C-alpha cells in the first residue's frame, strides 16, 4: 500500500488536498479522502510528513506549509501576497531550505525562506516580454526548481519562450547566469533532467514538442526537437507534465486535447524515440506521477473526475491500464507521499 497526495482546483466538487491509497497488489486506487480543506491547492510538493501547497485565502495567495498528522494535513504556516493570483508550481531546495513558487498569471517567481516564525518571501523576480502565440501576450512563469545537483535554479517562462538559469545564494538571493531561447511559440512549461546524462528535456506546451538540450554548468544547448503527438493527429492539444524514470531509460509526457500519455525510449546519447501513445481514459490529463517504485503511473484529470492507474513495464516502458474507477474531481497534481 502506498499513499498518494492529490491537489487540484476548488471551483466545483473538490474541497482541497486529498489522500488516496494505491494498492499495488490489486492494482487499484482506493480510499480517496479529503486531507485538508484549503482553497486552490493546484500544486503540492511533499517532503516526508510535510508538504508545500499553493493556497488562496480571500484576496491573498501564495504557499502554505502543511504537516501530516495521522490521516490529515494541518496548515502550520503560509507566505501570502495580497492582490495576486495563486502560483502554479512549488518546489523545495533541501540544501538551502528554500521554497520556490512560480506565478503564471503575473509572470514572476518567489524565493521563500523557512524561518522560526514560519515562511518569509525574501525575493520576487519579475519577468517582462511576450512572443508570437495568443497565449504569450506577457510573461507566464510555469516552472521553478533547482537542478539535480542543487547548483542552479531553472525557470521556465512560457510567455517569452525562455528558460532562465540562476545562481542561488544560501540567503535566497538569486542572479541570472544564462538564458535559453526556444523557437517562437514553443511555450516552455516544464522540464526534467536526465539522472546520469548531461541532458535536459524542455516541454513546450504551445508547440507540443520537447527540446532535447545538453546541460553543462548551467548552460543549455539545443540538440534536437521531438513531437509530443502522433503525426496523424491534427486537432488542438497542449503539452502538460513530463517525467523521466530514475534509471534514465524512459521519458513520459501528458497531452491535453489528445488526452494521452506519450512514452519515449531514451537512447545512449539522450535522444528520444516515441514507442507508445496511450489514452488516459479521462479529459485533460494535466499532471501524472510515478508511484514510489515506478511500477505504476497515476494520472489526474482537470476536466474529469477520473483518476487513472497504469502499470509500467520497467523493461519496455510500455503502459497498461489497470484502474479508472477512483474519483478525484479537478485533480491537477499527483505526487507520492
């Protein structure tokens, strides 16, 4: 048995952060239940018994620190700003004890310190600019996280087609050291770093592509671009989440519109070969995650109640549907506890 943490919008039936149980023997998801009533927890990052969640409280929005107590979460601190939209992404840097949050609508990211009194925003970095797509009228920061070595902070700006790289001091002070420019209209949303190769995969929400980049000392250099969609598909779709297995053999990404997961085999140089597109059995699969052993993938759906479970062949990478009976309304974040 494993515990999953689910985050989502709270515009309809969902009331906050939920727990769910993954039965790895029966290959089913059961016991979806509310862990904390909280507004707009659209992204949740777990760290042991603690979690950092997006939160909205009236006209204030930001990040909340949650602590697990028995079978519920309790909010113990928050860093909130008045008059802003809630963030869309939250990450944690264990080395510096810093939290980072990305604000899509206002185009900035926050650096948040953990203090004796709670959480404190120590720096906000605002971006400016635009690009060619109708969804790129201004900056839209969608991802902010330290790289695998915890050396540099990587920030995806969907609105300006840029990936910014920052040096980060222990104090939380950041300084930009590099900027990777994608093609116009690419819309960098998320990225993942290969566990052993000097490779980063940047997912383009708007162009439905992945940029494969060499990554050394904070510098990204373009190698190749691959599609998220099969050649025969011509309707609208938008790339969402991307994950890489811990052995570096496979990359997975979700497609909203095509409503699928695409599976890529990673070759020895880090280049991707698509080997499967599989429907997620729900509408708008925004986020998904591996379970703790990476034998399963769990997929939430923004515009459907379905929480899908797929088993994963660890040798071939291929996915097989196992369960789609669990209900999780407005689910846009899935993570193992």
